[in-house]
C-alpha cells in the first residue's frame, strides 16, 4: 500500500463536497478521482477540489488502478446497486449512510464484501468523533452507574416542497432514513439490539414520513426514545441517564465538540474536543488506517451494527406506514 490512501468518489453531491473538504486535515489520504454520469458535474467537482481525474461513468472509476477505495455518495436508494458494482470489481467501499434502503439490501452488500474479501463500511461519521468515544469511555468506566435511558433527536424544518428529495419516496425521502439514522445509530451503538420497538409516524401526502418517534426497549429493561423530522427543528441534543448521573452530548450532538457529565451529587465535568475541520476528517482517517492495515471491516463501525440498524429501521418504517 502506498503512503497515501487514494479515494475515488462516486457521486458529486452536497455531502461529497463536505467529505472532500475534510482531506486537508488528513495528510495520509487524498481524493484522486471523481465520477458522475453527468460529465460536466464531474469536471466541475474535480476543478473545485483540484482532483486529478474525473470520469463520466462509474465503470471508469472502478477500473482505475490508482484508486484504493471508493466513497459511494449517491442518494441512498442507489447505495446498494453502486456498492455492489464496486465490491464485485474488488474495490473497497465506504458507503454513505444509511447503508441501504432495507435489511435485505444491507445483508447482500455485506455478504458480497465478505465473499470478495474487500473492505466495506457504512459512512456513519458521527461514530468517529472524539465526543462519541468519550461517551463510550464514561459508560465503560461506570461513572454514571447503570444506564437506564437514552434520548436523542434530529429534526430540521425544511420548506414544504413535495417535489424535494426529502419528500420523494423514489429517492428514499422521509425523516427516518434521512436524519433518523443518526439517533437510531446512537441508541443501537450504546444499547445493542432492541427487544421491542414501538414507532409512530406522521406521513406527508407523498407517503414519506415527515416526523417519526420511536420508543425502544432493550435487555435489562433499558429504554431509548428517538425522534426525527423534516418539518420541525429539534434541539439536536442527546441525553444518557444512569442511576448515578447523566451524560449530555451538546447540540448538535451528531457532530458535537462537548460532552457534559453531571452526577446526582451535583458534581459535573465538561469535556471539550475543539477541531478545525468539518468533522469528516475523523472518519476519513479511520478508514484510511483500515485500508493501510488491509482490514475488511472497521471494528468501530462493524457490519453487525449496520445490520441491526437496517433491521430496526425496517420495523420502524413498517410500523410508521412508510412503503418504499
């Protein structure tokens, strides 16, 4: 493996721009190619980010021997098709969240990666923030006692435009898949697989969920409540309540730079993790290290977690009445 891990990007959308911007903070990784089925978009993206090569087909990107790993940044209904295409050609893949539209697709993607013996990871960037690691450290130390309850939300208020992607079922629209993936991730990362799920959704006229609220029960009677919306701007905080104290991940929790631990005794500790990048650099650095180490799976964001997320999302959407 060469000193720098070389990324190719499949799909020059908004999130791909933010992803690429972060590489200035990761000296041992670089973006060397971009592909779009729209040649002008590929050219413009390459010029904007000073990327060496731009392609007008995904095939050319996949066949580029100078690309070590492909970041799939297309809308999520295309994640499965695009990722399978890369994996079957023997290319490692970092696929933007949610990994797939459903559990069946996620399992096929992971099974294919294992069969082809190539790296695959769901691009849940929040997993790699120092704040997330601090929360896990505090929990592991037993600082707040026995964890009993978790609450996390992610809602934003978008102009109501039924032609917009977030309302379009064909493009995977709806709150749960678009932003609900964040609080779902946090709950399952910390609590594991739920033993019971109760979900309620408010549907837009297009059939997409405008708001979804979920209560989950886990082993030991632990509970989690998660909320997502495309029509209400929520606080975007996360709270973990234990028998001896509580943890707050400051807003916006999914990319927070602060964790606060408050004990029942009144004592409190603030942990700050300032950084100069946009936050994607933590994920990029972790994935690049996995590629250098020739790993096929990232232990911090394993396939097992992605599968539980997809399976639980299926049940949430089923109960909410969302039909893709």
